[in-house]
């Protein structure tokens, strides 16, 4: 009785054909799942002290794709068992072929994680931040190429034509698309130029068009910079490679140019004393703990320089130049504060006055600043003679 039921026809096929087709799909899925479990077990054995390895990433990428691959292959066998009327058979075969292409394409997309992992690992080991920036860009590029190949393969399956014929047919459409997307293409070429010149790396501080911040991400079309005030700035690569990029993160030192101004009535010996005070405050003597803080500004040939160099409109100028290295900004600020306080104290103890923008009016009869002008005495005498 049961066998007779299985031999009954439904929509042109016996019941046992439908059951067999369903078993093909389920078998393909179950076999794939068993393979996935085995591959994941192999991936776990690749752990090194709980850390990922390239082999583990590879096995996990393959394992994630087995389910889709198994079902697509099972569906392909199922379409061979079921007899479809007319054009429906062609549609079923085409659908099965497309599913297989999508399943294997999904596996390739998952496998992109392997080169990304290798580049990321290399950047961590060698402190090569360019590789860290390159990893996501390469990953996105490969994924775009894979998706394009999948789409072309599907076009080939649906149309039944060769890929070369399809590409030739898409020539006019590609031209129109290229004209519409020329800005995006320019951004991609901009990314290529940036990688060739390497003006910055991920994590470095840069100043671009007045935007001072840290490079957080670089993609195919744009680069993101997080400003020091917290704002995120997105700059198209097609514009970025043409701009002047000040890479603050690559500077070997922080230079400070400081002008210490003193009043015009400071006598020469006090000017010399001021220069000596500044030079002593910037000095470093090995083994002297009191000068230890000045070690970062006394390295190599970049030694502090102090000179009385300028007569300003309202002050005498002493220029101080020094180079702080390594360029750790907050340490540099701490040293600047320490030096500023010592200068104020030392100048106060030496009775040397700081100058500030001002105008001095000289009056006759001022004992501290007597007004002496050429011919003033003769004018005074003439005035006295007239009065007599």
C-alpha cells in the first residue's frame, strides 16, 4: 500500500522522486555540517596560547562556507532527479548553477580574512602601521573583485554567453558608468598614490587643511581623521593626495622658539647676566640630578641656543631655541612649564624686568629718565636771554 503511494504521480513526478530530491538537499547539508565540525576542531588545535593563527583563520573561513556549499550541491542533484516540464527545467538548472556560484563565492569572501589577518599580525610585530592601514584596503579590494567575478559568472549562466561577449556588450554601459563615477575612480587612484608615497600611517597625528587630528581609517575612496576636538573629518582620497599634509607624528623632535623680552633700561651687564641665566637653566651635566630634566633637550648636535639678538620697538629680545626629543607632547609641556617658572624666579632674584608692549613718555625734569636732546641746552639759554 505504501509502495503504491510512493509510485503515485504529483505534478509529473512520483512521490519517491520528491522524497529522494529532498534527501539529496538534506544529505548535502548534513555532510557539509559534519565537515564543518571537523574543520572547526582543526581550527581549535591551531590555537597558540589562546591566540589566533593564520591556519585557524583559514579553517574557520572554510568551515563557515560548508553549509551553503553542501545545500547548493544537494539542490543541484535534486534538480537532476526531478523532471520539470518545458522551460521550468532550464530555470531549475540555472537556479542550481547560480546557487553553486554564490556558495563558492561566499567561501572566497570568507577567505579574504586570511590575508587581512597576516597583514594585521605583521603590523603588530614590526610596528608597521602602513600594513595595518593596508590590510582593510586590500580586503575591501579583493571583496569587490570577487563580487564582480560572481556577478559576471551569474550573467554568463543566465545569458549562456561567454564572459568576453558579456564584457563587450557592457562596453557602452561601462563607458557611461565610468563617466558618472569618474570622481569615485579618481578617489581610488588617489588611494593608490597615497600608498605609493606613504605620507602617513594609521594612528599618526596629521594636520590637513587646518584639521589637526589622528588618522583612524583609510579606505578605497576616502580617509578619516579624528580631530583633537573629537570631530570626525572625512576627506576624499582624490582631493587628499593633492593637499599639503603636515605629518606631526613623524617629527623627530619638538622645537621650541622662545623670545624673552626685557626692558630697554636694562644695563649691558644685566643683559649678559640674563643670557647666562637662560643658558644655565637649559644646560645638562651628566651625573648632575638637578639638570636631569634637561637631558631631552641636550642630545646630539641639537643643543639649546640663547642669544641677545634683537632690538624690538618696546623691548630688548633674547631668543631661546631648543629641541625636545623624543617628541612626546605632554612631556614637552611639562618641561616648558618647569622652565617658565624657573625663568620668572631667576629674573626676579636678579632684578631683571620683563618687558611688555608699552609706550614711555619722557618728561623734562624726570631724574630717573632725564630728557636730553641735541641743542636743548642752547634753546634753554636763548629762552633765558630773552627773559632778561
